[in-house]
């Protein structure tokens, strides 16, 4: 999709708490659950997450509002979080990038380096004040991270493995301390984004013929999780590990089984499903059932979306066999109802939620009018909430 510019301020992490290597290892052992006390704390956290979490990633809404974006529900204008609130949703998510260098900003554009802590932090405070369960999606990159690209932040590129672990620990700890001080602690922290092939490439990249790559990948995850726990105080967030679509259940289960075997401690599995890439909803069902049976951890469909408009921007999606629903407001509503039913039907109540991605995109904005994701959002071209939002939010459980 075409990105739009946004001016960001760059600030270093000189204020991070410095820690010796010995102290780092000690905190890492406790925070990643290598003691009975840490394990008990992990179990206690389950009460802080909604019984069924529904909502959306709304990482661009601050940018859109600053540029005159208007949101309505039932014809009544309101802020984006309050529209989700009035519809009954209980969860909103924001992504977090590190600080891009001036060289990276020039290369990728200001919009693609937008979501630094200076942008994300005030939005998080608003979300918490509005009473939502807040999810922080830490990409551990200066820009987009996904299965095809996991770029190490510019400031960390020259660090060896051990120094990189320590830097990751300090960074995630510092972030949590800042949110904690403002009473804006996340309910869930996603460590990495779509980590199918590792994080922080090339150091943490998973490579088929390199057995040591799993050790490095899991070690970096443990350091990030340890930092989250160390900076969170007594009320620690849930840890989610998120992947994009897998083509078959077996490698999906093997991936998470390997993480468990490597000693990575996490609470939730995030699975991203878009029928354009992930195939028919039966494929989603089979993958989630395999995860529930093979791993036994709570599962959230952490990203999904479907078109509400049959226009030129969705021609590529219309060509895929998995797109079984009409590209219309009612077709979009039927789609999300089916996804919710699949997640809620998972055994042992392991289906814990569904989140929309790109919900806040608004075709009413001139700069977003040609963006395909504006026609897969939860708002129509006049900024009015679509029926799919009501269907999504109606699935929420009280918390």
C-alpha cells in the first residue's frame, strides 16, 4: 500500500537504565519463567485479559485525526475509540517502532517510520483512559516487520548477539517503565510482529540449515520478554507471540512447539488470517484446531480484514478462491461473523478473540482515497461505521 508522510522526532535511548551483563542474566532468568515463582505469576495474569477480546489495530488513527479525519456511528460524530466503545468492543491495539535514522526516513518516507514511542504513547494513554484493554505490538524494528522482512533497528545493526540481547532487554524495559509511569500499561504485549522466520535479521533470522538460528532467535525473544516483565512492576502484561498465515497446520504446530522446547515463556498465540493469502475459512479452522490440540495455549486471530466495496482497489482480492463473501457491507459482516464462530468454537475455550487490522482507514480522507485498505476498513467512504463493526463488537465478553 502507498504510505503517507508524517514528521517524527528522533530521540535516543540514553536515558535507559544501564545494567551489567551479570545483572542482566539474573533478571532474564526470573522474568522468563525459570523459577516456580515466575511461573505462578504467569498463571495469575490470565484474569487481566477479556474473556473474549474483540477490537482492532488502530495505529493510524492519530495521524488520520490530525489530518481532519471524521468518524461516525449512526450518523453521530465521535472519536474513534469512543465509537468502538459505544459498539461494545473491549480491545484496541497500537504498533510500536523504534526510532528510524534520518537515512531510513529518507529511504522509506516519514509515514513508514511514524509509530515511534513519541507518537504511540499519547494514543495509548487515551485508549486506557477510555477503558479499553490495550495491546502493544512491538515490531522491534524501525519500520514494518512481517514474515518477509525483519529489519534490525539502525542503532543496533553493528551489535553482536550478546550485546544485541542486552540492548533489546533495556529497550523493552524502558518502554514498559514509561507506560507504567503514565498508568497506561498494556494488557497484552506482542513481542515481534509476524515472527514466522525470526526477528532482528540477520542475527535472529531462522535459517533451515543453521541449527544455531533457533537458539539465537529464542534468546532474543527471551531478552525482549524479560525486559517487558522487568519494566512492568507487579501487574505484568500477557505476552503474545504472533505469526502470519502458515500454509499447513504441521509446520505451524512445529514452530510453536520448538519455541516451547527452547524455553520461551508466553501466554497467548496470535494468528493473522487474511483470506487473500490464507485461503478459505476452512483453512483457518484447521490451523487453529491444530494449534489448540498441539500447543494448548489461548489463541487470538490477531489480524484480519475483508473488503466492503467491490471496486477497482479490490480487484486483486476478488481473483482469489478464498474470497467467498460478497464485497459489500453485508458480505463483510457475514465474513467476520464466520471468523468469530470459528474462534469461539475452539475446544477448551482456547479461542480468546478476534482483532481487525486497518479498521481506522478512512476513504473520506483525500490522502487515503486511493489506498486499498480504506475499502477493507470498518468505516465507509463518509466515515460511517459499517455493519461489520457492530458484528465484531457484539462478540465481546464482559471483563
